[in-house]
C-alpha cells in the first residue's frame, strides 16, 4: 500500500479502520483502487504516489536492530540505508536479532516482503553458527528435530552440516525454510550448545559474500530475476 509498510502491517491498518479510500473508510484489505487516481489516506494523511520498487541487500553488523525505528535509540537497519531512503519508506524483510550479523533485505514493496517471509513460499535461509561445545551424532540428531520442513513439505527439508571442530567449539552450517524468532539459537540451546556467533550468509538465491560488514547495495537485475524465479515455483 504505497510504501506504508509490509503487507501484514497494511492489512492491520485497514482492518482497524485507519485507512480511507477517496474519503470513504474501508475495513476490507482487498478493496480495489486505481493507481494514480485513487486517494488513499492513513489516519487522515494522504499517501503519496508509490515510489519505484527497490530491494536492498545489507550485511548487518552486531548491535543493529532490524526495525524501522527503535525507542531506545539504538541504530537500525534503516539508518544504514539512508542513502536510499530520501524518497522511499523502506522496511526490513523479516528480522535478525540484535547480535546476529549477515544478510537482511530491505524494500518498499509490501507484496514482495510478504512473499519472501510467508512460510508457504519456503524461502531457504542459510546460517553459519559458531557454538561452544563439540558436536556428536546425538546432538546433530537433536538439532534435526527442531528443523522440520514448513507445512509438512517433504521437498524442502532443512539441513544441518558440521563444517569444522575447534578445540572447544564447533562451526555449523544450518539451512532453514522458516524464519521463526530466534530459531537457530533455540535449536542449539535445546542440545546444550551455546551460540558464540551467528551469521546469515544466504537468503534464497542471494549471498552476502563479498559485501563488507555494514555495507548495503541494491540488488542487481540478475539477482532480482533469480529471486522472482524462486517465488514463482
């Protein structure tokens, strides 16, 4: 809805009666509008014409929150993208917790955000996880129990791979198909492993490789095409 937020946020705005279309209050998210002709207002403030859709790829550092604003004054992912927010309202696609680093997308396209985050589309997320403790078959099996495929899908099974064993630590590669809150940390805690460092390295066909920590860039045309192909399956 003209960059007012994600699809879920927009649905909530409509359902709560905060949206008017040509002066008429609406409560149905499926209300039809004519782009460029219909006037849409939220809380009495008219929304401007939609900005050109954009998707940004950010390599999020630690200590940055994955929200548009923060009541405690902490830096946000949107703060790191100010170069691209002059005429757009950007919002993050899902979240990474405060101490998790790596790939996060930002966009002004609410429908794309919805499709990238809804479990039924099953977009894989891959993480590199450093944990305190050494791995064994029992712990690997325990982790697998918490990595069930979305909605019973058998062709999208999550995977857990041991990359390296150090003196008292292990490095794992975990791929999940749902973005549940703190899922990787909860999985590791369930088998007695404490996460030392967590980094998301891939989201669907997109990689954070070669992008410095804290840097951001728009997706290339080829990346957008790969992303659309994944969503059309």
